[in-house]
């Protein structure tokens, strides 16, 4: 008789499992159908950009805040030489170390440097240094002596001032 009870218990367990599985599958299908109907009717109109935007005002009307291409080109470019630095420099955008003879762009206001391609891409949508958020547009000096000073011992390829 013990074997008979085991078969009945297994049968009931299988039936309950099947009914629960069927219930959850149907519940999921009904929720999905209701969601699709609401989306089709336009009743469920959530703007994901608006939901996750922390900016004030309408996020769809935000203007591009990147740097002007002329300003980016005016930033100094230098060729990296490992012997000029105590420690290896790393580009904070791509997280790669500079290699000898690679071109890098120096931000004059904060003295941070990055690969030219990396920082140029960054400045398409930003106007600040990616490390310290200092404005990247060079500060204009007032007075007779308005030459650019760069306190780093590397040879400049071009300062871009035209």
C-alpha cells in the first residue's frame, strides 16, 4: 500500500505543478496583451528620456553644449615621450597608457592630457575636462604679455593658434 500512496502523491504533485505553470504563463500573456493594447491606444505614453533626465526644463530642447571645432583645434598638441615623464601617462577617456610618439592634446586650464582622437570625440558633446570638469576653452589673458605658457617639458607639435 505504501507504493500506491507514493504514486498518488506524485500524480497530485505533477498536476499542481502543471496548473501553477499554466496559471503563470496565462497571467504573463494577459499582462503583455494589456500592455500592448495600452501602447497601441497611446494611453501608456512614457518618454524614457524624460523619465531618466536630471536636467531642468524640457530635455528634448537641450542644445548641444560641445566645444566649437575652432576652439578644439586651438588646444595644444604634443608628442608623448616616455623619458619626459616620471610615470607613464594614461588617457582617462580610453584608459590606455600613452606610447612613445603618440599625439596628445593638452588642456591649458587644468594641464590634463588625452589622446587627440579621444578628447576631440569628447568635445563634440562636452565643453569641460573629463577629469576635473574645468572649462576647456582657454582663458583669455589681458595685458601686454599674453603668450601661452605651458608648464610641461614636452615639444609642442602645434598650438593651433592661427
